[in-house]
C-alpha cells in the first residue's frame, strides 16, 4: 500500500459544498476520495496535454525539415470554397423545388 501523507487544502465554499454533497450522496466515502479522484483526472489531463504538445512539436519539426514545394494558399482555400459552394447550391435547389411545388 502506498504511503499516505496528510495535507490541508483550502477550497472556495462552492467547491467545499460540492465535495460534501458528493460524500453525503454516497458517491464517495470521504472528502479525501473526492480530492484523490480529482487529482487523478487532473494528472491524466496533464499527461494528455504533454503528449499532445510532444506530437505537435514532432509534426512541427517534420514540417520544418520538409523541403517539398508544398501547396499554394490558393489551392488550400479553394477546396473548402468549392465544398461550401456545393452545399449552398444544393440548399438553393431544395429551396427552389419546395417553393415551386404545388401546396
């Protein structure tokens, strides 16, 4: 069993109420359990953030080392422009059909 170290923390009254309510509702057996779970979640979130940053740095380095000519900004912006224009055209046709159909 891991060693346990007792520390004291201060919480805003709203958070302290939330902790007490969770214990009183039987979701946790103690306030310490609530805090331990919150810390585990926080730790997992930090780990995921660090992995995401590491991946971003890796991709950034890879992009900096890439000597290919790349894609022009015009081509990059033209693709979503065509996509959304097609969506607008389809919506316009549906609207026209609905407006022209006998009621």
